[in-house]
């Protein structure tokens, strides 16, 4: 298994699974995490890798509730096959320009 | 509250059929001269900034000829009015005003209706001049709308008669039309200038409900417009983007002390703050402030925000310059606190890959899925840091403040020791 499975989320961002890595993962913790009660249940296991069981459009419209359970489960119990990207370009610019403004963002202070 | 500039507000009035003075917008002094020559002298030059009381701040100047327009426009373009730089000037014909009235429709929280307000005395400081006297109000039934006879009755009661009565009635009805069509919180004409040619909207203010902005892209307003009477800080604008198109829970963020000057003046320590619910935020601040900590920001992340929203707002809070800590506290909340925690944890893991925050941080989760939320910090190694403490449902706001003070004292001591070594 190779390639990626990827979908976009409502708030702007995307979830990407590296299928070669996921195929080797024994826990499939992301799928388990997505399928607990009260969560959205949009992931399933198909051909031994995570698969989206709703359409891309449905996922983007909010079927994926952006709970991040899949990503955090992968961090503790998986082998790092997921990338949950939630871009904030304006924040990146703010941080990049802080020094020029003579500021130190709180999380970077010494 | 997103607010249109005066010329934008007047444009809406004009399109709805409410008379406004002839004028043009200029972005350079030369354009101001050209606009004035087209309109005819004398003219008034008005700085286009989204705040009231511009006149008092020197934002409204008069000119009799082209030379004066050039000088005054140059003066205005260099000005900063209540935090807003002047980049646009409205040039209008100076009016021959016999009398000034006040007319507005506002969303009235007391009556939960739009309220039509009229005062015979308009102009600057209308509230102070009238002391509330002579102000007529009419609460509008949203289902019925504002019918001409309703406005006319009110205006008559306020002492308006003759030709002014139907003219002002028409303006009031059209004002309501603008209010409804644009999801406004306030539509105000102050003053309504009574001239020999009839009433004109000499100045106008239109504020739109932030939560309805997505329905009005044609207005060109963004949620990052203003906070009270000051422009939003860069960081507030970034925070506003998080909520702009995603209404799953809130991430309402406002800087109480944007540059830390208040904390400095009061001898307090500036910290980042996030609360699930406004009440708990106030209660927590009441405990933190006497202990010497002043939240640099207020943030309300309630209504079950997505974890992605929590991730983004946490990054925003932690980006505030020079904060010496971070406090998160939930009320006894029904929102899914595990979602809340996931967003915070993702932000912390990204910002602190070594799981060692550079500032003291206290988290307090109380309510639904609180134990799962608390466990998450341990699972991801964040509780290994001596400067993270995670509290649960038994903790009070006071406990949170005291825990934060304890961490902060240790953090300060370690820094002092490090500096001396
Ligand atoms: S837990 Fe991680 S590595 Fe395992 S299948 Fe899911 S995403 Fe892939
Ligand atoms: S974010 Fe939540 S709903 Fe979306 S895929 Fe991951 S676990 Fe499922």
C-alpha cells in the first residue's frame, strides 16, 4: 500500500494519512478514536488502512468534527501516519514579524 | 461590532432614498481639491475613521477655497484619530443648517426590539445636551415592521409638524429598511440637518451585527474591524478570523491590556487567559488580580468549540508578547472538555515539542469529559513539566489562582537563580 488518503475540513485545513506507514501500524488507533460514541465516526478501516467512510464533500461540510482524536491517538498509540494540518498564515506572519517589531511572543520568551 | 465608515453609510442611505449632502471621497490632498472644486465651496473635510467624536479630535475641518482644502487635507491625512490613521477624507458641501435633529434605530437589549429614537436636538454630544430630555422612542415590532403612521405618530408626539413631518417620517421608515436588510445593530443619522431644501443626513453611523457579516459580503466589512472605540490589534484580527466563518462554539478574544501598559502601571504581571464561559472568566480574574496577575486578554471558548478552534486560539493567546503565564479554566461545563483539551494539547505539543513550556501554565477542567481531558495532558507528557498544573472538578477559581501563583513563584525563582548562575 502506498500513496495518501486525504480530506479537507470545514475550518480550513486537511487531514492526510501516509498509507505506507498506516499499513504497518498495528493499532490503527486513529480509526478506533474516530469511532467512539459522541465523536463523528468518519474513519473506517479498508484494505488495512484508514479510509473515509463519508464523501470528501461531507467531511468538509462538517462530518469530520475536527476533534483531533485521530491525530492525538496516533501520537500515543500509532506510528505517525497522520498529518492534521490547520494552517494559520496570519499567525505565522505575526510570529515571523515579531522581532522586527521588537516583540517576543509569549511562548518564545526566555 | 463592525462599523461602516461615514461615506459607506451615506452610500447606503443614498441608495435607499435618504438625502445626503453632495460629496466625494479622496485618498490624497489633490483628490480632495478636485472633489471640492466639483462640489463647490465652502466645503467640509471629514476624516473617515470608524469612531465618534471626530470633530473634537480635529477630524472635521472646513475650507473656503482650493488652497485651504489642500492645507487642511494634508493636515488630516497626517492625523491619527483615536488610534486610527486617516487614509480617506470625505469632502462635502458645507450645509446651511437651520436646525439639527437626531434619528436612529438601534437594537435595544432592554426591550429586545429595534427602537426608533428621535430627538429634536441633534449634533455633537446629543446625550449630554439633552440629558435624555425630549427624546422620543418607539419600540418596533419586528413582525409588523415600521409603518409610516407609527413613525409619524412618534414624530408628532415629539413636536414635529408641517413639511418636516412627512419628510422625517419617510427617512425613519427608510432607516428601518436599512436596519433590517443589513442586519444592523445601529443605524443613526446625527444630525439630521434641516436645510431650506429639506432634511439631509449630515452624518451617519451604521453598525452591523458581527454574527451576520457573512451574509453581507457586499458591505466589505470584516470581523476584525474594531473593539469598542479602538482599532483591533493585529492579534485580535487573527483571533477574529478563527470565528469568522466557523460558528461551532466560540473563540471570542479581546485584549484587555494590548501592550501590557496597564499591568505595568498597576504593578501587575501580565498573563494569557482562556475561560469556558464569561462568568467563570470574571470569577477567575477576580481571584487572579488581587494576587498580582492581570490577564492581558479575555477569551471565551464556550459553546462546545471544535478542537481545531481551541488549537488555533491557544496559539493566539500564547503569542501575546511578554506574558508570564497562561491560565485556562472551564466552568462546570456541559461542553465536551476532551475536545477542548485536544486542541490545547495539539497547540502545546507544536509550540513546545520538548513538552517543557517556558512559562507557568494552569489548566482547570470541570464538567463533561473532564477526566478524559485531564488524562490527555499526562498521556502526551505535558505533566512532566514542573510548570504545568492540571486541576479538576474539585478546584475552585481561588484554587486555580493560588496554584498559578505557586507555579509562577517557582518559575520566577528558577529564572532568578539561572540569571545569577
Ligand atoms: S494510528 Fe496513525 S499510523 Fe496508525 S493507522 Fe492511524 S494514522 Fe496510520
Ligand atoms: S478529527 Fe475527529 S472526526 Fe475528524 S477524522 Fe479525526 S477523529 Fe474523526
